[in-house]
C-alpha cells in the first residue's frame, strides 16, 4: 500500500517581489484545485516587526492589506503614511 507524502514546501525567495509572485502562484494553484466558488482571496501582508524599507517595497508592489499584531503598533506605523 502506497502512502502519499507531501514534500516540505520550498523556502520562500529572499527578494520580496519574487516572494510575492511565489505566493500568488500558490494561491492560483490552490484555487484551481478547489471546487468552491468564492470571491478572490485577499492576501494579507504581515508588517509586524518589518523595517520601513520592506513595507515601502510591499506598497510599491501593490499590496494594500497589512496585518499587525497590536493595533497601537499598527496605528503608530500607518497613521503618518495613510493617504
């Protein structure tokens, strides 16, 4: 009897734009395997403990939904740059 074992996921690329493409491709693949008819999923970027340069890169790549662990930290980070 054969048992199907999944291989461990490959490590994500270090480059944020390559990482975003990798994650978007995984989302597309998962959606193609799903029989659920749902709206497009929302990718939530985690900005907790990330330097401002990485946040700027993520914004420049089009990411607009970010998650913070504590609202106070999120408010302090995002209030000065919100449109």
